[in-house]
């Protein structure tokens, strides 16, 4: 049987999103039906609606969500009806060559629901990042539903499903930031601020926030940045060198996804420093850099897919840090909105007015 629910659908490239009635199947084997309680509005949703991810319209948007398990199919034992869960877009399969090598955070065959959610007329919807959670109910692979402590509350908890996890993981998992490191974070949106908060938590001695928007730099200080650099006012590489005794940082985190920012982060490292790329580039972007600089500076250039996270390990960890007052999830929430306000939330995001708008149901 299918459930009729309200959901936000992007019907055509560049067009405004609309609330529609969609059909969500009851869970089959290995699937979980989740009643969504909160879902953050992420840049990736906007990229889908602009056609920048792929052209498999119509998209069912939303992927940064928390809710309760409504029902599970056969062969599901990780969650039960009533469990409070955060949805993950990585559910390691356990059998691909990466999982078998003990690197499940690179899983090459992450699971999604088998059955399709559709429009009322039967048109198959493409769920954003295999989730689709701007919907009263959504269907996922059971492994995508990660049980966490319900004391966290859905508005804060849902954020760790995407942007916050990516930023935190970029610092801690990919960058390996530890006590005494110097860190620069380029781009102070949700991902960048999570990277900054994680660096402060990990004991970085200096956390330099870089952005073109002075309002965002103010917010970055609240997340633990020790210094700020407005890159619209001068060369951020020189500024970072000046702040680090002329050397540059141990770890530079690119949280924008643009070639010119990558090159700034590349040059802002100390010798043997690490560059972490967590900002998502578009398919047409290219990089050009002096090969001798890459070789001569040593260190590492590391992409960070979803913060190299293992949701079953890292979601409960982030919730514990939040509940004990050590990771400020609430600070990411600029506003809560209704399901029919996603288009307005996109506009505010594009103007840089919000860190996160969160749809609450
Ligand atoms: Zn996202
Ligand atoms: Zn796998």
C-alpha cells in the first residue's frame, strides 16, 4: 500500500519548487518508512533544483532530516517503529571492495530504498541524495536510518545528517586535526562553521575563518574561530601567513567548492600541511596549479566525501557532544519554517541571510 503525503518537489530545471501530494510505499524488505519531524534546507537541495547535480527531474528534495520510524519491512533489525533516527546518505553495504578492506566510509555501493516514491500520477521521483525528506513520510534503506538519543530533539538532530557532519568530519576524520594544530577554514556557511567548531573542540591552537561576508565571519567567531579574514578586502593567503608567523596553517579546509578558493587554501598551508576539500564543486570546474608547488610543499590534498563519516559511529557521537554542551547544534538554526516555505528559504540562503532554515513538520 502507498501513503499519500505532502512533499516538496522540484519539477523542472531552475523552476520554483512546489508542495505536492506524493505516494510513499509501505516498507519492503530492508526498508524503513520514516515520519519526518525536521529537515534542514541545504545548498545541495538548491543545486538539485538548478539542475547542477543531474537532470533526473522531478526531484523530491530534502536530505538533512530527523524523525521517527513509522514501520519497517522484513529483515530489518537495526531500527524498530518508534525509534528516533537521523537519516544518512551513506549506508555502507558491508560487501563492496572498500567495505571489505575495512574502509566503510568510502563505501562504493551505499544502500537506498528499493521501491520508488512517486507523484500522484505515478511519475517516479528522484529523492535528493537518496533520501527525499521534505515530505511527511519518506522511504529509505533501513541502514540509512541511524538511531540517536531522542533527548536531542529533531530540529538540532537533523542537521548532523548532512552539512554539520560533513564539516565536522572534514576537520576530524579527513584533516586529522588535533591538539596544537593551526587551521584555516574557507567558507563560513553551515559546513565551514561545523569545521570551525570541530577544530576548536579538537584543540586547535588557532582557527582562522575566511569568508567574503563580514556577517558570516561574526558567526564564525561564535563557533570558535580565533581569527577572521575577509577575503574580499585583500589576499587571504598573505593574511593567513601574517597570522601564523609567516608559515601558513597545518590544515586548510576548503568549504566553498570553487577553484580559486582551492588555490588559496593550497597556498595557505605550511610546508607538509594538509588541504581538505569538502566544498562540492560543479561538474565543469577545473584546477590548474604548479606541479612543483604540489610536490615541493609536501603534505596532502584530500577530498572529504560527507566528512568521511561512518554514520552509525559519528551521529551518536555528535549527539552526545551536543547534549553535553560541547557542540552547539542549535547555533546553526537561524529559523524554523513550514514545508511550503522552502522556496523562500532558498532565497534567504542565496543572499547569505541564514546559516540554516529548518523545515519542521
Ligand atoms: Zn546537504
Ligand atoms: Zn560498501
